[in-house]
C-alpha cells in the first residue's frame, strides 16, 4: 500500500493519493485547483501513474484540480452518480468499485451534506468527504443538504468496526486522522444524539457561507472546468 495525505492550507482541504505498490497505478481523492504541481510531484516521486481522479462530492469551498490533473495524466474523472454530473468518466452507484493495480476502492453513498456525497473504503480506511469530519460533520444548509439524510449516512459509516480509520475531506483544527471508535466516543454530532437531537443541533449552526461558493459550485458541476462554467478565471485566486 502506498498512501499520501496532502493538505491545502487555503481551504483546509485534505487530498489523498493511493497507489498499488507493485503496478504503481494510483487514485487521487479530492484534489484542489492550484495544487496540481504538488500533486504531480508526489505522483512522480512515487513513480505512480494516475488512473482515477475521485471526488467525494461537488465542493462549495474549493474548485477541484481535476481538469489540470486530467490534462497532465489522462486519468479518468469519477464521482457518485447522484451528483448528477454529466462531465464525469466513471460515475459510481452504491457499491461500485474502482480498481488500480491489485487495489480496490469501494464506493458507497453517504448523502446529506449534498445529495451526491459518496464515501470510499480502501482496506480499513474510509474517506468520508464532508459526511464525517473529525469532531464534526458537514453542514446541511445548502446544496440539497438534509440533516435527516446526513444522520442516516453517519450511522452507515459508524456501522464499520471501531478500529476502521477515518480520513475526512477537511480539517480546520490540525487533526488529520480519526477512527470509527474515536468519533463514536468524542464527536459531539454523533455521541448520544438520536436523529431528532441531531436535526435540532444542525438547525442552530448559523454558519457563514463559504467564501468561494459562488465560483466553486458552478465550476465543480462542470467537473472543475471554470471556463465552461463561464467563470472569469483571472479573478480566481490560487489558480494555475
Ligand atoms: Fe463540502
């Protein structure tokens, strides 16, 4: 197993590179526009060939780095079918898999933060996107968000064994890794909450809108192609 966790400080996004140790075929989960040089350098260092660019959902906080990575590597774009994206190459239904070398990435639907949210399991590691964050969970107040649906998706992840490792899509508090057991014990959005209490807690968050939502969502529904979304890319900070 070859595994790298990468962090974009501007958006607190965690990106993951997984590769087969023998064939060096690789997958990247949730790349960020502006970090393509970094991501390509890591792939080169690993001697890896990128086969799939995988998204956990249509992000509101950053534009995916998928177009730049795709242009550099010919990798295929993949996300959950429920995102409704028509620009993807491999759209995943519940239980669908992506194979890279002898490795398998299993997808499963975890809607609620958005209706297309998909989590991925690789061995005992679960990439939860924004469905479960360390000590938190994704918000549900835009992009088809539903606290009731998110509660059920969180339970779906919590049904895995306690020792399974959780790698979230973001972290804002210098955490990098958790486990199912740790989140059961310490996550205030999980511990001791039934569905009604969770929905009530989520309805009182009163969070500000993400700074980049106005460009991120339109670009990401075009698989990160900002030009196709009609966005003036000269006004996007941190772009390559
Ligand atoms: Fe998100």
